[in-house]
């Protein structure tokens, strides 16, 4: 595996820490800025919305750039807005920095995913994808709990400063290790944007992208409100939150690793069984939320299932879209983060309706049931048309 692929994973670690660390900071942000808990949770949704919109736009914006230049530009913007977020006294400015930072993050992801698979032979494409996505899981293991600790001891702004600081080594590493030549899609005969869109909006990819959005919606719905679930429904102290987040991240790392090794061999079975287990797992977490041991046992299992299934879906989209070298990573990023936007929003609605702190977890179970339904409809349609499902 080229060293540059691991460097991309390092950068994604810094960005993933930013995207997910608010799950351990929502209460302190809400108290400091004088906003409701659901408004603090919407900062995660705002980041995800920026990712959804930004991924295709930034992929097109940087389409003719060398990959290294695009990656460095997006990472520099990401660092700048985190410094601005750490300095802002108001919720509105913080919300704006989350959106701009997400757009930059989306551009980075869109380029990084396609760059990683372009640097390796076909037999290693699944593992290259897992290395990049693995940066997110390491963020859950190390970055997010560390952000929670920083937030508890020195305030939530310290976590934003830390993300900016951690991004600098990634910037230097990309500068030194990622090839700086022209991107393949900038060759004399690139694939037209219209042709790429035709591939990505075709009948094979639409249901897969929708399924990915629903799976991620379930993951982020519960994950965004894990801190209030633990402290208010389970009865654990605030000191347990970083440990629980680390458990989720450790499970996520195992899931991504498994997906990198096995998802390409049995893609349909890997995704289908993973989604079914997630539907049962989120339901079990909601039912046992008042039992600390059960909750702490379920959290790593759910992290493993959520990120393993999500990574397998990413690999599947990239495998189905060789005719969309510029926008495949962008659409994958958008679908991933569409779920990350809708999930916390739906969980916040359930909280505001007075349904209790278990409500977001029940919403996650419903979203997983919907993902299974979409996958079932796709399989039925393929069978009726006489096309083999792989």
C-alpha cells in the first residue's frame, strides 16, 4: 500500500475528529452559547449539509487541478475555519464556520477517495478505501474522546484549536508524499460531466446511494446524542463519555478493517446482514438504555456494524462507477453525509417532541428498517428484470 494512502487517512483523521467530536460537546456548547440542546446537535447536521452540497461542487471546481493542489487547498480552508470557530462568541458564526469547514472537508473527501483507489491495483482498492475511511474510525477511537476530555477540562473551544493543530502535520505530509502531477481525469480525453452523472443516477447506483444515506442517518442520529443518552438515560457520569466514545470508535475500526478484507468477496451478504444486525442493535440499545453494562457492551458492537456496513457500501459505489472518475467520490461523500445531516435533525425533532433521551436511538432503528426496505425493493426489481445481484 503506498504511503500516500496512509497520509490521506491521517488527514481524514483530523477532519473526522471535527465532524464527530460534537457528540461529546453538545451540552457544553449549548450552555456556553445559550442555545437549546437540539440547536447544538444541529451543528453536526450543518456540517453534514455542507458535506452533501460541497462534495459535488468542490469535485467539479477542482476537476482540472492536480490532486495534491486540491487536497492542500481544501485542508488549508478547513484549518482556517476551525480557528475562526474557536474564536467566535456567537452561535450563528459557529454555525457558518461548520458549513464552510464541511464544504472544504467534502472537497477533500471527494478527491481523497478517488485518489486512493487510483494509486493501487484493483485487488487493493477495497483496502485503500478502508484506509481512508479508517481515519474516521481512528478519530472516533482517539480524536473524539480526546475532544471530549479537552472540552470537559478547558471548554469546547479547546477541541477546535486541537483539530486545527492536528491538521498541520497532515498538510505537510500531503505536500511531501502525494503525487503532484496532473489528475487522470484531467487527461486530454476526460469523461464528460454529463456521462458521469448518467452513470451515478442510473438504476444500479440510485438505490445503493439511498441505502448508504439511510444507514449513515441511523448511525449519526444515535451517535450525535450519545452523550445525553449516557448521562441522562443510562445514569453514567460525564467521565464515562470519552470511554464510551472510544469503545464506539474501537468497534468502528474493527468494522472498517473487516470491510476492507471481506466486503468485496461477499458484497451483498456483508451489507444485508450488517443492516439487519444494525436494526436489531439500535432497538436493543433503546430498550436497555437504563442498564449501564448492556449499553457499554452494545456501543462497540454497533460501532463495528455501522462503519463496517458503511465502508462496504462506499466500496460498492466506487466499484459500480468506474465511468465517473471525478464525481463517484463526490456522490459517495454526499450520500454518506446526507444521512449524517438527516439523522441528527430527526433525533433532535424526537427530543424536542418530549419523547425522551432514548428517542434518537429509536429513530435510528426506524432508519435502519427503511434501509432494509430499500435494499429489498432493489433486489426484487433486479430479480424481476432477470439481472444477477452481486
